[in-house]
C-alpha cells in the first residue's frame, strides 16, 4: 500500500506514512486491511485520488473490492491544530481553519480575536 502511494507522482510527496491497524483473514481467501494514511497537513488532492490509486490495481496482484476513506479531524486533538485564545477549530477536508468565537472578531494587525466593542 505504501509503495503504491510512493510510486505515484500525484501522492509520492503527499502521503507520509501508511500504518496498518488491523488485518483480517476472510474464510473465502481474502484479506481485509485497515490502515491509516498520514498525509501532509494541507493535502489538496482529495480522497477520490487516494481511493483510485489503490483500486486501479497498483498494489501487486491483489484485487481491491472497496476502499473507505475518512477525513482525520484535527480539531479533536489540540496538538494537531494551532487555534489559540478566542478561536475555535473548524475541521475541513484535509485540514482545518480557526474562526473567532462568538462575540469576537479577528484583528489583522494583532493577528488574534478580540472582543467586539
């Protein structure tokens, strides 16, 4: 799986780590692989490309029946976002944004959210 992403020019510099979290042998000879892809913070190619690279047979001779991609929510872990003070983290696909909390507005010269007067 890692090689498939590393060998594709569209993701070779975007996908950093593939972590396999579970392998399940199926009775009829198949394998279910659960994995986590770690991509650059501002990855912009989208989940469709991640699915396509695996589904087009780029992983040896294995047949891929389905691929499910879920966006990682950076806002669930304060170590994964840089919002501070009166900002709240808003998850977006592949990244996040920081918005001022209710009652605050962004002051460009100070680069922070301050209370409205």
